[in-house]
C-alpha cells in the first residue's frame, strides 16, 4: 500500500514519540540538565560575581556561558540517534519513515531540549554570576538563533556517529570543529547583548549565526538521506 | 616522447624543481624588509604547505561528492588519500608557521585568525579519520566520511571569513588589494621563488596523490581477483 | 483476521518482484556472501536457509536496501519497471531479531506510531484486531513493551511488519521465541499473505522451510 502521509505529519509523529519516551525516561533531559547545573555550580563557586576585573567580565562571562551550554549539549543531543541504534529500533524507523521526517523530528526535539536548557541555565547563570544584561531582547534572539544552529549541526553529527562504533566519544570530536564558528559568533553576540540595550549591537553576530544555520540546514537536508540509509 | 616515458621523467623534473626552489629560497632570494634576519625564508615552505593543505581539502570535497554519485570505491580511496596528504601538509604548515611566529613575534602560538583556521582544519581532518576508523562496513564508512567531509567543507568558510573580522591579524599580508587591482608587496626575486615553490609543492601533492590512487587501484584489483 | 486479509488481496493490485544477482558482501577482509542470486515474487515464497553466520540476515538486509552489497545488484520490479530505491521502503515490511519495538511505549502506541509514519492510521481498531489475531490479548495492548516476554515482543514485531499490507515482506527468523500457538498463527498469516505478497523467510526451522516454493541454501 502506498504512502498517504505528509512530511509534516510524519515529522510530528516522530516529535511526539520522542517527547513521549523522554517524558517516560528523562535520560537526555537529566544528562544535559545535570551536566549544565554541575558545571554552572563549579564555575559560580570558583569565579562568582566578584573575582573578575570589570573590563573582562562581559567577554569572559559570555564565553563561559556558551562553554557550559555547548558541553552540556554534547552530553545529551547525540542520544536521539544513538538510542535508536542501541535499542535496535533504528531499522524499523528507517523502513517506516521518510529520512527528512526523521531529521526534522529529531531536530525539533533537540531544539526543544536545548531551549528548555537555556530557559533554566541562562537566568540562573546571570543570577549566580551577577551578570547584568542590558539588551534582554538581543540576548533572547542570540539564544534562539544559537540554539537552533547548534541543534542543526549537533543533530546531523549525531546521525553520523550513531552508525559508528564508540559513538559517544566520537560525538564531541566531530562536532567541535564544526561548531567553533557558531561558538565564536554566539559569544560575540552574547557579549554585545550584555553591554548594549541597542538591538543593532547583536545584529552582526545574529547575521553570522543565522546564515551559518541556514547553510548547515540545507546541507544537512541534502546529506541526511545518505547518512541515515547507508 | 611517449606517455610512459613522460611519466617516468616527471618525478625527476619535480625533484630537481623542488631542489632548485630550496636552494633559491635559502640562498638566493633577496632579504625582505621588515623581518628579523633570515626568518622570512621559511615563507617559501610555509605558504606552499598551507596552500596544499587547503587544496587537499578541496580535492577531498570533490572526491567525496563524486563518491556519493558514483558509489565507486576508488572515489572513496581518492577522498581518503587527499585527506591524508592534507593532514600531513596542515601539520607541516602549523610547525613551520609556529617556528616563524617564535622568531618574528616571540611566541610559538598567538591564536591569530589564520593560525586558528589551520588548527580547525587539522581538527576536521582528525575527526574525519576518527570517523573512518570507527566504521567497519566499507560502503557505510565511505558514505559517512563523504557526508562529514561535505558538511565540514560548508562550515569552513564561516571560520575563514567570520573570525578574521572579530580579531585583528598579526599575519603578514603578502598580497594587498588596491582599487580593485591586486598588487604584490614583494620584491620580484622573492615573488619568483615563492611562486616557483607554490608550483613545486602543488606538483609534489599531485605526485603523492597519484601514487596513493594507484596504490588503491592495485589493492582494489587484488580484492576483486580474490572474489573471482 | 479474515476480514483484514481479504482486504489485502483487493488493495494489492500491483505486483512487485524482487530480483537479485551476484550479491556479494564483504565486511573488511571477511566475505559473508558470495555471488547469491534469486527472485522473490507473490505466490512464490523464498526460503533462505544455512548455518549460523552464513549470511542469512545480511542477505535479507541487502534485499531490504538497508545494506549495500559489495558487488552485485538488487532490483524491485513493478511489472518490468525497476523501482527507484526511495520507493522500496513504503512497499516493504520486515521483521528481524535486531528490529525491536520501542520499550518505553505500549504495544498499541508502537503500532500507532508506525501506522502514522506509513500513512495508514485509521484509528486503533484495526491495529488492536491485528494484535489479537497474532495472539496478543486486548489486556496487553496498552502495556509497555518493557514488561513483555520475548514471545509477546515477537508478535508485536510481526504486527509492525504487516500492518501496512506490504507488497514485499522479509521475515528473519519469524518464529523466534514463539510458542506452538504463535507459530500456528504466523503460519496462517503467511499463507494468506502469500498470493499477493513477495515473501522471503530466513530460517532453519523445518516447519518454515516447508512453506518455501524456492530455497537458497547458504554455505557456512
């Protein structure tokens, strides 16, 4: 019998399935959350609100925030694909769903996970480190765009490494060089938002992040069928 | 001259050419202004090495795209060969670059944009080989590696074009663009040696690359003989 | 059961034949399959037999398009027209030991997901009927797979493989972990699907080898 479902319906079915399993097991959420909270506490305890020179604060604190977010995401974003291979469910999914529905479904789930992380970690970080944000809207935009671009690359690399052995160590090795441009731009954008209430201040970083996101999204869509099926 | 004879002579021509470039670069090229002593002479090796590392990255991209279209094992072997050579030359460029940096700026490493770019390139090559090693199935290894190579190539320009605007560069600019025309800031003798070195290293890459591809062809032929 | 299966016969007007030639697979230096060829078509059930490690599962994976052969080719023919690879999966149903259902979902939720993905979800009714026909009582439908025995899982796998009325059905050790009752139900299902579905079964069970109209014996 031929397929009668749309790409959107299929992607949605996958997002719902991911959410249902995550709500039941909470593995990815607790991995990412605990990693972020632990590093956050370590950083806050060691550095705190007063030990940095006033001039260095915006830059160092923005960099530290993104390093926490980046490594926390490395702890959990690969799971969407790795768990399918580990639990031997990948093959069934491969046969039943269109590759693009799988990519989009997993991508949306990872994005939701990352946004949930940001919603908790960013305010907590600002509070613990005594970081005052001048441009809140700018910061929100940088976090949204940065989270989206991060989840695109991370989801694609997760699909790659899930099909290799020793995938958990491989994930950061493959993802790091691909995500460095994003990290640089996101840190620059965050620093701009910390220092200035003007939306124009974060614009250069926002442009870099979203063009990187657009290009990686198109490439991921083109390459994913190969990665997922071969 | 027949094709075979030409093939036999070319490596010798290449060897002589590179020997000539080495001698000219170390002894003949006139001293450049603005550098400490003879430190600038490393440029004749460093710049071509960095160029070949980038060239190999491009060859790897083309071979990877070809593999995904043709599914020919030889195209995968081409991609892997280009990456191996690219990694070798990226390491050489990093080492010569940091020797120059030590002599010129007093530090082996400065996180100058171009230094950062070559380190990322090295990391990408390392990740590429880590991925290849972790996949047992040959067909799957080939397509996953090709997909990673293409994805990495797409993010690379962002590094090269985004980072340099964020930080200022210490790197000497050999080429200066003025009013649309590209003008070289070098002495004609230095320029001659540098371009000869670029040509020589490109030839060296081509020779090593063809060597690797020939080896892959022989191995593939042996495999299919075993199948028969 | 009868109702559902009679529907299959009406719906599956298209006839897909799977033809494969010279299929060879190497894993590194080790050769698993060497030049295997054959045909799977409706009404002509193919049995793939052979000792453990002889490449039965590998061959089925290659027929499914899940694995690329090192040499040789597999074609899905709709009449005489070869189908592009993208059109294989929607027509294909498969059950294999390494295809587990989602542990954290219930039996019915698993089937619902795959029915939705395949675009043939018409409410839970038909899915529940299918599970019952495979011998899984209604009381178990909403329980998590994690609490299932391996025989019950096998029944869910078989339901997953057939819920979309596939044109090509690949069964790898389909009666693994099944009791006598389960085996009987599987036999009924296969017999009824056979006239309209190209079926290949990888097995060493003599009862299943008897289903075959053709047989490939792989050497160890």
